[in-house]
C-alpha cells in the first residue's frame, strides 16, 4: 500500500484541513483502502511555503496539493486569471465559471505543465479584504504608501502598485510574524484566513474591499494521477466534487459570519468606496490582457462580462 500526501497552506485548525481530511477518509473507504492520503497542514512545515510545495508537486515529491491561481501562475500563467480584480459578482458566479468552459481551459493549460486539476473540485477561500494595523482604508487614495503583504503572484503585486501601495510578497506562514514586528502594516485575505491564522492578534481594521476572489484548486501530479487505476480516479473525482460543494457552502457562510466574531475580538470593520478602486484599473486591465492574450481574456469575458 502506498500512502500519498496532500499539502495545503492552512493551519490544522482550519476548515480547509477538516474538509480535506474528511474527503480523503471517504475516498479511502470507497476504494477499500487502495487510496490512502495523509493531509499535511501548512505544507508539512517545509521551508519555502507554497512555491516550494508547487515545485515538489511538479517533481512528484508530493502527489496532491491545493493552491490558488495567483501562485499557480508561476508555472501556468493564465491560472492567475482566477484572481482578476472585480471579475466576479458573487460566490455562485465564481463557481459557475470555474466549473465551466473557462475552468476547463485552465485545466488543459495545467495538464500541459504536468499538473492534473480535478474538475469541480475548486475549494473556497473567499473574496479578499484588506486588514491594517493603524490605517483605515475607505478610498483608493488611502492605499498610498501602505506596506502590505501579498502572495508572490505578479498580478497581486501589480494590482496594489497600481493603487499606490507598497506590496511585499511573503509566504503565508511568515505573515503573522511580519505583522507583529511591524515589517508590514497590512495584509489582504479572506476573513476565514484572518481568523484561523490569528491575524486579528496583530491587526486592528478590516476594510471590506472584496477586491479579488481566491480559492484552492485541488491539484495532482499528472504522472501520479495517471498511475492510479481508472476506477480509483472516478471515485476520487466524484468524492472531491461532493466535498468541494460542501466546503464551499460552509466557508462562504463562515466568511459571512466572521465579521461578528472578529469584531468581538476588537477588529473594526468599515465599508469601502470600491468604485474608487475600479476607476484606476484601466491601464492594469490593458496590461494583463496583453499578458494573458486576447483568446484567454475573451473566454473569461464571455462568462463575466467586460473587464476594464
């Protein structure tokens, strides 16, 4: 019997860890123990975080991994399109797109790089909000000079630079420390990440920007996937799709409920003039249309409407 590994970047206490653990337990039961997967929170503590885990996935050092498109873009550039600012109306819209023709396009691109992306198995993270230690963000002007952590994706960095902030790419497992020491003033993530990574301990304000969506694509090393018996593949895909639906609903509800919980811990919430953000993004969208190419851009716009 071979025991595979599933990496993800969230703490063991997180909902993502719980849902992945339950999912792989169900797969084991349905395959009579043929497929055994150990779920490893925070990428099993490896140095280098998500970028290093992605390299391991490509090399076959880990068989399964969840990763958002913004970081997957280092290998599959068009995957960053999942995080285009203000592209999606709501959670239902996101998953209609990711489970549809555009998602199929992304999965073909991933397969060309040696990654199998399970269909209908994109897990929820949520729309991203900005938290800060001392500065309230109500308008795009308030971002001027703000030192803010982002993931290492080029699109994240360009977005905040376009708005006048000073973004710094830091792996998720080092963000709490950077906020605590004052190396950075702010970070941006879905509320569920702020909660389970305990950023509320080192941040004061939450600005509800909803500026990007991010989720966790369920990925497999392509060779490892192809080595599985076909009937095991069918079970994994079916079970993963079922658990992804349940995790999406659970996490969406949690993100909505967390405002009250985080406010109870002392965080102060405010609404944001998101139109002031959008007005500055014309050149940003034009740049990224050229980077991704007109075909990919048009395919996404056919499902989300015009961007820019």
